[in-house]
C-alpha cells in the first residue's frame, strides 16, 4: 500500500493519502456513460412522441 501521512496533517491526527485506485476500492467499468446516453435518448424519443401527438390532435 503506497499511502503516507502528510506532515501538515500530523497535528490533526488523520490525513492518510490514498491513490486513486485505493480510494475507489473497486473497478470502474464506465457503465455510467451508457446509462446517461440511453437515458438521454429515451427522453428525446418521449419528448418527440408527446410533441407529435400534440401536433396531430390539434
């Protein structure tokens, strides 16, 4: 483990610095971007359906 304590944090009694990988403590499969893309696409499709149904009923 490559963590170390900052000299300025010794007075506080805490301050362990972790690397990015250690802080995450897990894998990052990049699923979030796919959820955001699909969510945005579905919102656009739903908006288009509502807009078209409003235009056709008028």
